C-alpha cells in the first residue's frame, strides 16, 4: 500500500569477492527483466556491474564470530532497504546469512555452491539446505549425495 510500485521482480544477488563474485557475474543474464541489486564484500566490484543498485557488506567466516555478527547486521539492513522478492547467492558466509535473513521477510531464495566444491558442499551450502528454497551444486555427484539440486555449471 505505502511501498514502491513494482513492475519487475526485485532480485538481490549476494556473493563474497573473488570466484564467488565471478560466478555471480556469469549469472547476470538470468536476471534479465528484473530490478537487480548486487551485494558483495568488494567495493571495487561496482565498476563491473555499472548500476547504482550496489551494496557492500563486511567479509566474515566461521572463525570470526564478531565479524559474522557485523556482517549479519549489515545484510539485514540491505535486505530491509531493498525488500527483494528473490535472493540468489553464490556464497560464501555472507550469502548464507542473506538467505537466512531474506527468508524471515518472505523472499524466495537460492544458494548456488561454488564450482570449486567438487567433492562436498561448502559449510554455507550445507547450512542453506535447511533454509533456502533451492540449493544447487555444480557437480552432479555432490548433488546426488547431499540432497542439493544439479542444474548444470555456471563456469
């Protein structure tokens, strides 16, 4: 009622820097027709997407609990501002946190595990199995043994 009028679905694409970000960029054509917001740990990545819908959150991992809390608060603020219909993540910890937070607010979610995880799902992907609408592995063998879905590889 008082919110913005949406003509296209709002997608929040969340990833850490490096290979996670590279894989997210390869997914960009799949977001055609959507209002896309990118969130990553690398401030310089905004140059690659050429959009003002760009957000930065602090990097964290399971070994840095205080940074994880700060990361979660930052991502909660991003999710509250963007109000996405869909959250897609290619990892890592921040991606899982965004999905967890997004589910609380009713977003549909997808976690795509890194192509580098050829034998097992990452910790973030394993956690996402209990939360996300879809968890995808880029390896059919990993998907078969973990309960993740296989729909092909990004790279």
